C-alpha cells in the first residue's frame, strides 16, 4: 500500500460503477471531500493527516444504494468505511486503509411515527435532537442523550453502541433501538432486532443478533434504517448539583443516591478535585465558589411531575444526610442544560505557566464498578501527571464518574486530557499512546472494561482488547471472517486483520 | 516545552508553496482554525441551512476551518478549497451555536468566526486569481452601476435609486438619512415605502442620501474586498460631506455592513450612528407615537432574519411589533429553534447556487406550512424574494413586517412587492 | 432601542478581578484574566454588543434545552425548603 494523499487510486471502472449506482453528484473525489472525512474529534498528529485520507467518498440516498456500493466494493476488494456524524472518539469513522468512505448522512428521513406502539422508524443519518424537535409535537421523546446529542447521528450510535447521559432511566442505544436494517459486507440487506419483528422489545426467537451488530465500529456492516423506542416527553426534570469539601464524602453520597432505587432516577455524576479546579478556570458557575468546594455531585431525574417530585425529595434527603451543600437552582438548572452538548473548549488548555493554549479534548471512558472508582482515579491521575511532566503539551482536565445503570453497579469513568495538537510531535504522540495503554490496563486490572461509550479502537488501548475479551475475542475473529470474507468493512479496526492471518 | 512567543509562521516547509498573501492569511487564522479543528465536535452541523439540505460534510463549518489547517500543513491549496466556500449563506447559525462561542466566546473574548472565515477565504481566492464566475459577474455589474444587478437584465442605476420614494416628499440630506439596500430600492419597493411613511406618520425627521451607492457589503461577502472598501469610502464621504450624523437602515444586511464592515475599515474615525428601523418602530409603538388600529386578518408566523436573530441577537422588537397589530393570529416559533432556519438568500448563495437557495427556502416554507399559517412575515428584503417563490407552491404569502405594520396604521403603501 | 456608536461599543466597562484567573466587566459575565492570553493565543477585538449577545443567547439556549427535555424544571430549593420545614419527610 502506498500512502501519498494524492489522487484516488481506484480504477476508472470502479468509479464508473459507483457513478452509475449513485449519480455523479454523490460520488466525491475532490481533495477537500476526502480530507474532511479523514478525521474525527479524537486527537491525532496533524502532520500525519494524509495517512488516513480515503480514495473517494460516496453519499448514498437509500439502503439499496448503500447495498450497491458495498457489492461493488466487495467485488473489487476495496475497503469501505461507514461514516455518519463523524463525532466518534475512537477513530471508527476514519479510514485506516484508504478505500471508500460511505457517508450515510443523507439517510435522514423520518419514515414512520407510530403513536400507538410508541415507535418511530428513521434513516440512520438523522440526529436525535432534530428527531426530538419533531417528536415533541406529539408529546414524545427518543431519549438517547450522549453529550454529543446535537451532533451524533443514529447510525453512529448503533456503530458505537453508545452511552446515554440519562441511560440509568431510559437505557442506552442498545435498549432504545428496537431493530434495524443493515447492509452486510457482501451487500446483502437484512433486518436485525430482538427476534424478527420490527417493533418487538423482547423476543427469545433465535440468536440475539441485534447486540452483535451494535458497537462493531462499522466492521460488520452499515445500518441504514432503525426503529426506535419512544417515551412520553417528561413532564418534569430535576437536576440538583451539590458541593462537597472532599472527594470521599462526595463519593459516598453518589453511591447512596445511585443505590436508592428511585424510579425516576436518570443518572448521577461525581466530579473530582481536578475537575473542580478545571471548572474554576472558566465556568461561570464555579468561578465564584468558595475554596472549600473540592468535589461535586449531581443527580438527574425525569418523568411525571408527581413522581419526579417524590423521588426528588428522597434524593435531596439522602444528599443532605451525606453532608452535601445544595448549589442552588440557577447552577443546577444551567449546568445540567449544558451537559447535553457543552464539553471542552480548546481554550480550557493551560500551559504549566498558566497561559491559555488551544488544546484538543481527549477522553478516556472506562466502565468501572463503584467500589473500584477511588483506586482507578488515583492511578489514572498519576499516569497523566507523569505524562505532563515529560510533555507539558498535555493537561489533566479532571475526572467524572457517571452512573451507567439504575442500580449504581458501574460508572462511566472518564478522565479528560487536554492535548495541544499544534505542538504534538511524534515523541509526544508515542508517549501518549503508552499512557493510553497504561490507562486501559488500570481499568482491566480493576475488573472493568476499557470503554463504556466510544469503543476501544485507538492505538494503545486496542492492544488490550484481546486481553479484555479473552476467548470472546477469538469468537469476534471468527464472526468477522464469516461475515466479511474479503475484509472490506472498515479493515484495520480492533485488530481484526488477524482473522485473515491466522487460523482462528 | 516552555511558554514561547506566539507561533506566527505557518507550518514547516517554508510556506508550502503558498503565495505571501496566503501565508499571511494562514498566520491570521492559525489559532482560530485550530480552535475548531481540535474541537471537531460539529455542534454547528445540524443548524447549518446548507448542511441541512445537502448533508454534505465538505460544506460545514468544521470543514471550512479544517481546510485552513490542511493548507497550513501543505496538504491543500486555495485552488483546492475555494469552490467549497460558496456553500454558505453567512447566516451565523454555526458560529453562535458553536460551544466555543455560546459557552466560552465571551469569556475568552475569542469566539468562532465562521462567517468571517468564509468571507476572508473567498477574498483570498480572489487575491489568488481564483474567481467564481457568478460572483465575478455580479460584482463587475455592481461596480459599473454602483448598485447590485438585482433586476437581472433590467439595469439599475444611480438616477433610479430613489424612484421607490416617488410621491412621498422626502428631502435629500439632513442629519438623519434612510439608507435603502439595492433589493428594496429596486425590487421590493413596498418595503422602503412602508418604512418612510411610518417614519413620517410618527413625525420623525429624515432625508435620503445624496448619492447612495450599494453599501459594499455584498462585495465583501463574495470576496471582492477592495471594491467593498471603495464603496464604503464613497458612502462615508458622502455622509460626511452632507453632514449626516445618523443612518437609518431597514435591511439587516446593511445593518451588518455598517456595524461590522465599516468599523473594521475606518476604526476610530467611524463616528456615524447606525439605527435599525425595526427597533425604532418598536420604540414608537411603546411610546404611543404610532398605533396600529386597522385589523389584519391573517394567520402568520415570523421568520427571524439570520442577520438579526443569530448575528445580532435582535428578535424581541419584531415580535413586539407583530403582537401590537390587531387581527393577527400569530403562531410564533422561538428564536432558538429558528437558529436553524434560513431563507437561503444571503451571502451570495443565490448568485452562485440558486438551486440551493431554492431548496433552503422550500425547507423554511415547509416549516411554516406545518403551522397552518397563510402568511410568513419577514423583516429582511433579501429573504423575501426566495421565500415568496417557495411560498407560492404552498399558498403562503410572504410579507415584510414593515409593510404589515404600515397597513395596520392605515397607510396605503404602494410600490412593488416584486410579483 | 440601541443605536450603534463605534466608540461606545469599543469601550468595555472596567474589569474587576474576581479570582486570580478571572475578571468581571459586565454584571454576571466573567472573563479570563487577559494576562493569560498574551503568549499563545491573542484575544479578538470584541465590541460590547457581541459579549452581551453571546451571554443572552447562552441563557436562551439553556432555557430552550430545558423545554426541549421536559415541560418543567423542578426547583430543588423549593423541595429542600419543604424538607427542612419537615413537611417533605414522607
Ligand atoms: C463532544 C462529544 C461528546 C460525546 N459524548 C458522548 C457520550 O456521552 N456518549 C457516547 O456514547 N458517545 C459520546 N461521544 C462520542 C460520539 O458522539 C459517539 O460515539 C456517537 O455514537 C458517534 O456517532 P456518529 O454519528 O458521530 O458516528 P461516527 O463517528 O460517524 O461513527 C462511529 C462509528 O460507527 C460506525 N458507523 C457510522 N455509521 C454507521 C452505520 N450507519 N452503520 C454501522 N456503523 C456505522 C463508524 O464506522 C464508526 O466506527 C461524544 C463525542 C463528542 C464529540
Ligand atoms: S465550528 Fe464549533 S461546533 Fe463546529 S466543529 Fe468547529 S468547534 Fe465544533
Ligand atoms: S454561516 Fe450559516 S450557512 Fe454558513 S456555514 Fe455557518 S450555518 Fe452554514
């Protein structure tokens, strides 16, 4: 394989077949079209951008067109990379071996809203916020709520098996997507769900394929249409934020809140000292907080008004008894409303001298059990501290711990790291990859999983996926080879090329 | 690494083959481009009117910034990228919705400036001799005639720029003048007629400009910045020479030009007060200087012009006016939802890509149609032509807010609505 | 109604130091201490209207987000007051 970043390397024949299938307007070969689909928000050395540029981009307008593109690619053995919102943080939508980027954003229609069964069927290029603007008129909501709620799209949610801020109440993408239509690597169009029915939420019929075809990072096919489970749009939202003088008491409090069994409970978050320090840099809510605020907890509840109030009282009582100080309605309301989409601004970045520098946001997102959070926190911060000592282009932006379920069993455990990409050279990148591997190892040593949200495809962490999954990883290799005999679907991801190298 | 001087040189390999003017551009935009590039989160995508109808990621604010980084890295040239920048109405939705503006822009005094970037990239293309044929022709004609060729083959000219005011007895000159944009002066003349008569009715003294040229804003939007500046210099000199202290504008595009482009051109010397007519009229209503009494039996919704709502934060006054008009049934859509609405008429898009403008205005009218209204009210003459065209297919009338208020005050407006 | 005047727009109110890293010029609108933006990133020219526009839009956006997710945002303070008064302990 040569890497030059210049003209497409596909033959005229392939180009002609694709143009026949889609129309010339939707087969993009320009440099800008290709460069702009070679990136996701996850940091990567900018001087190596060209390594990931695809040969061309297609914008299919229907499932049949997607299938046709896949058939052409399979016949010619050309790599395919499914791309939707391009917000994924594990480089899933970035080509590792050039080929064709299949950008499905044009599949964004709402095909059906079934008010009686409370479902809707949509193209996978649609965004959740946009969908909910329409559903809101019917008093309904599709509550898949990542912090990328206004920008990630349904197909990418399926491709990553995404995690939702309010998942403790409504479930995550895997629970909310009832069924979907999928183009297999050979170009065959199938539908997977719980059993065969399009709108069935629980079936025991056959293998449970839905789960298999979620979170595969585009290595097993391209979802083109999805049927989603809808909820009544909540009457009430409750989102108290509390301050604590130390991490330990905040940690105890979040555990009690999560274990309380409040039915409207949609999630609780714990912020550690590093995160509070970081918020004090530029967050209007925390700049004026007294110095003894060192940790924060928030809880969220959604549902019917009477139920939210009843649950809310219980949550407030638990927090009060745990020594929490309520931060007031203004912060509580404002901060929660900003969680659907706020995230890091590059200018949060600070050099060791305290100067502002534009830094990328990188986030590690392990799934860790409650009892292991303190240990993981200690070890992760020290990994990042060592990194910053050596390479001051990294900055520790603190940690969050966020309930994944309604029982408080495990937490999305996130350390945010600022990376000054303008200054990211090969040595710093190598150090970063090592740090990522170490961070993943800590998660596994403590009985967790490398990723709760984004997937674990990036350099460093990906090395440990076979260790995490054990014999399950061998099954992955077998499945991959069976479904994608020519290794065309997003090749290179998850080390799946091994499926074709050694007898699994 | 320790803190050092700001890096101003762009990229490594001695300029990567770019012209000096390009190098200067890259140095100017380096941090702003990285600020988006290293965010890359695309909160801007679904509010972008062009993106909503094309779904093409090459034409997003994210791409517009990333291209600058790619140029700095020597991966792309201005020739590679120029054409993509046509696909923008400069509505400002993306830059406002971007968390780097909305959540921290004021804090750091550093915000996302996609509109500026699009303008500057178009200018850079022109500086490098890369022209879009439609833009070039439009600006040549504007230069020849001192007004935009808004009537197609029918010429517009200096001696006709005040024709809209026929019979209204408006003096020339004075401390306060009314500036009328090219579209309203030549095409939708009912708008300036409504405005002028409302001001007269309120007893507000104003005149017309001595020798009004196009404001120069469109030339700046399309990248012809020398021409824009020449036009601005002419207008400012004319104001100065005739003792103008205050300029009233009815067109949101002019309002942007006079409060953003002119200050950038003239800096501290810029001592002209700029007043937006919609705000003035809302004040007259509040003071009782104007009272709408004629009921208007229409079911309406209001289209927030991008340049007022998103780019200037002006959305309350038009609603105050509409709520004061008797007879109207008003199905309002809030200003935040409307961040993702656009007529498609701005930023030179209809000049180069009329079919894209038509798709955007069609999508805007679809949203109005869902509200079961018979009328869409706008406050921007440039939006009203494409919106009217899309409205015809859906039996929705497109009316200007000034026209509507004038009617309710009992004024026989006259002039043309372009149909 | 606010007419645009260049000089007014380009004269920000004086800064009050709030913490070692933040100042306040307009009520309830914090800004980074400009000293921190002198080396790697320079601040942009920011007319007053723009600061106020962004801050107001932020408030409108957050308000919109609440309404987008639920009809009502319940006041924690009210519930807490009820609790403290003893009538919420059920
Ligand atoms: C600011 C920010 C906050 C975030 N917060 C969260 C969060 O809270 N929770 C969370 O889960 N994630 C979060 N993410 C990560 C990201 O938004 C999610 O991973 C999201 O699911 C990606 O969706 P996308 O549409 O952008 O997909 P892309 O990035 O385009 O693709 C993601 C993966 O799915 C594959 N894929 C894309 N389309 C399809 C398809 N149609 N069929 C099959 N595979 C496909 C791609 O090949 C890729 O491997 C955040 C990202 C950002 C930038
Ligand atoms: S313009 Fe803003 S929202 Fe859009 S990608 Fe860039 S930083 Fe993100
Ligand atoms: S200014 Fe408007 S049209 Fe242009 S990129 Fe931004 S949102 Fe799109």
